[in-house]
């Protein structure tokens, strides 16, 4: 029988957009579900931290204000592990950063019995050795590690793929639009109905609307999608070495790879519109539209990211706004895939995936 | 810390299409994951049973053969509860029937600490009192109850709705096609492209292909969809009294409600084709197609099941084959819903939902 304990300690690293939304959801969760008592025991930004070596408790409601007025620097991660391992009950670390350093410390935290929930893609899409070290450490210690929001934000993508694999289905192919930015760009540039805008103008608009990274090249290089594909491929059983070990098509013209700023990139991009226009027209001549997709073919051990064309009636073509769509083709589901669709980015829905993971871990450790 | 135990006992009631697929998945699961050891300790059909009062163990591989040659009748459900409660470790009851009697016994099983996983809709869509009794019994004893396959078979519908609610999102509306039979019928009768067939001919074809119940009226009366809507509405917070306490449109012509057999129904249905044809044409004149859908509007506490029209570009219109589609509109997801789509019926995918639930319960009780 599971031992009954009445409290769990939560450590939060990272208080950016997702971190702030998560704290708000954590506060509401602690109010709705008084048992087990959720004690925030550590919170840190990149420059500050709050902790409490006396009773491991920080008020969740005022945590951000306390952090803002704190004069403490964040502890080194090995010290965080020592501090958390000494807590008087089970601990869950919530990593809301996109830091490779924090990701690299997951095996350490897990080996000390500290469970992890996170949207951080770096841990699961970095070197394959890190992936193995993480899950080996978790298996040995019994600590849990959940990362639903590392692909498709709060959409049930990771959990669905795990269920398919764990129940013995054979996933044959995974295909989809995994980037909200790319979705928005191509739904505007090459809509199913109407002419669509010029490529450079759509990129500019997406940046103005906040759909791109500060430098849009960080979206257009395809690496974000490649990281998500790496995670899904590994869950489907392919030992993908890294997000650069398979073909990833960059939409950055070679000549603009080295210009010094995102602004300069946007200024010079119109000169290269003809390339994308040709791609769009070639698709249109076949009655199709072009989209930026990722796909995993399990049987042939092939993962790729880049432009592909789709019939206008295909669910990938019909996507709206900045939505993601992920299709799982499996032996059991046959010809028609299991499809998950919806917003795949944004603070609230990303934090929702993290909070959902936290609830799943709570149900297993207390 | 969770107590470590090395075995769990599994009881299986029901060995029809879903039950047989489940046993095959259970056998594979027991091989893939030797810990905890999964001991089948009871299996029954409607007329026979196998159990083992000595060591509570029946070989999973040969269970169906043993059942076929058994001379034991199934125990009364109260005796099954006694037998399972006396097992030397945690027990999970897998109800693969669609029996109201078994469903009515869930509070008894749960109160004795026996967890339940099931695709049986009856327990969760029957009287509201049964719903409350089930979840009250589970809360008090700590036993788990999971029923993913009660809506959309193995599609992650229930788990997604629970995650939305548990993490504090507000579900405003749920809409979709919840019946594989209705999906197949309307995708053929009123396709997005082309003329489609005659209504009665499509019903006949669906029956021949095995997509309908033996008497197609059991699909056309809308009750199956109403049961699924009842479950989702309750999970979204609406205390729906029963699947007959909200408007459900039946597609059975009044004159044919009382004919004696499904065959006679099919024979007489062509005389009523003009009704459905008019509905189809009225939709077409608006550039739309007609579909049989269920919807839940949480704010107005309104649940309904019946025919509605959709733009041809709407995801519900574009559905293929016998697929289900379920759209969750929530505060966090805004204008574009979270959509789940795919096969919502069939032995293998229904059993998959049951096996997935079993794995979730295992992760919490051992």
C-alpha cells in the first residue's frame, strides 16, 4: 500500500512567461486540493533565488514579490540538489527554463530521489547519452520525470505516444506541424483559399504579433521542430543521436545566415521572396499547398524536418492560426491516424501541461 | 514513500470482442513488464467463470481455453467482491462488459479497495446517484476508477478533459462526432465532395460492413451518443441526471420504432428516405453538410444530441470513415479548440484504452 504523507515540496526554477503562469496555476491547485499540502520550498530566476532552510516553506502567493526583493543569488545546481534532498518529504522540481545547464543536472536530481516536471526541450532532445542518463537515474531511484509540454505545449502529445507504446501498439509514422510560428506563417503565406501574402511580409507580421523569437531566424532554422521530433522519435523507440543528426531544412537564405541582427535579416529578406514564391506556385500547380512539417518513419528509421506539399483537404493543410497538429499512424489505428490538434504554444497552455504533469506525479508519489 | 509490492491481482469480467483483445494486450504487458507481477485471478463470461481460491492465479495465456472448458458458473457479484477483497495484494477489476448489473456493483468493489478499469458506459452515464456513489466510494477507500474507453475508445478524450479541469482551465463547450456508426453513415450519405448515397442504402451498407449494432435502431436512436455526452458533461461539472434528461434526436422514423426486427426496419426504411434527403438538400443550399453530433454548452448548462449543419471546411465535416472527432473549447485555448480525432470504436483500440488505464492504476497502487 502507498504510504500516506500529507505534504510535498515544490522547487521552481525559471519565472519567465511559462513560470509565471505555472505559479498562478500552482496557487489555484494548492487552494482547490488541500491534500497533500503543496509547499513551495525554492524559487529562482537567472539572477535571484528564495529558499528557506528552516521549514522549507515560501508562500506561493507572494513568491514572485519575495523573489524580486531577494538579495540571494541562485544556488549552484549541486547545492539545490543537496537542499532539496534534505527536505522532510518528497520533492518535485519544476524546471520552467530552457536552460541546457539545468537539463544537464536532471540525472543528479533524479538520482537523489527528486522528481522532475518540465517543458524544457533541452534535456530530452540533447545528446542521446543525457536522455539515457535521465531515464536510468529515474528508474533506479523511483523518482518520476514528466515533460508533456516539451512538444505541443499542453496538447496531450507525449502522454498519447507513451500510451500507444506502453500498451503495445506499433507506431509506424508520426507527422505534423510542430511549431506555432511555422503554422502561422504558412497558413497566411499559402492558405487553402485565397492568394496569401508575400513571404517576407508574413515573417515581418508574425514577428510584430509576437509569434516569432526576437530574431525570427531562431524559428526559421527549423531547430525547434527538430528538437521536438527528436523527443518523439526517441519515445517511439528510435535512438536518435541529436536534433542535428537528421535532415533539417532551414528557411534562412544562405546569404542571410550571418547578418548581424534579426532586424537586418528582416530588412534583407524581401530580396529572397522569389524562392518561397516558386515553392508555393509549384505546389499550387498540383492543387496543393506547402507546409513546414516534421515526420518520423519508424520502420525506415527516418526523421526529417522541412517543406512538404499537401492536398487542400488534408488536415495539415486545413490548420488554422498558429495551431499545431500531430498525426500518429499505428498498427491499431490503421489508415486513419489518431490526430491531436490545437494551440501548441503560449504561457497558459504550456504551464497547463506542466501542472498536469505535476498532478500525475503527485498521484504516484504520495 | 510508496510501499513496494511485487504483485497485483487482475480480475476480468467479459470476454467478448473487447475482452479478448484486452487479454491479448494483458498477456503482452505481463511479458514486457515483469514487475509488478500481474496475476489473473478471476475471469468470467456471462455463463462461466474460472477462479483459484488456493493461490489466486490463472495462466493468462490459457485463460480463454480454461474458461471454455470450465464447469463453474460466474459467482454472484457480491461473492466476487469477497473473493477479490481476500486476495493477498492489490486488485484491479477489469469490466469489459456493457452490463448495468456489473456497473451497479462498482461502489461495492471500490469500497472494498478494489480498483476498476472499464470501457463500460453504463456506470458513468446511468443515474447521477450511481456516479456519485462510485466516486465517493473511490475517494474514501483510495481505490482508483478509470474509464477512458467509455468515450471515443482508446482516444485520449477522458484523460484530456480531466487534465483541463484538474489544472484549472474552464471548459466552455464540447462538441463532436461521438459515434463511429453515425460518422460512417453521414460521411457516406452527405460527403463534402460528391452526391452521397441514399439514406436507407447507407444504413444497409453500414450494417453489412459490421458498423452497426445487430439492430441498427440501437445506433440510430442516439442513446449511445447521449450516454457519452452524459459522461463528458459530468466530468465538465454539469450534474446531468441521465442520458434521457436532455434533448436527443432519434433518426428512427416514428412509424418504424415498433417494428419487430432490425431486418424489418431495414426493409421499410427506404419509404422514409425523403425526410433525410430534404435535410441534406437544405444544408447543401447553404453550402453546408449535415452531421449527427453531440454538444455540451457548459455556461448555459445545455446538452443536446442530433443533426446539425457544418461548413464544408469545418473539421467535423471533413471527418473520414468511421472516425470520431471531439473538440474542447476552453478559456485557455480560446477561439481554436483542442481537437482529438481518430477511430472511436473497435476491439483493439477500445482494449488499448483499458490497458492504458490499467497501467495508470498500476503506477499509483504499487
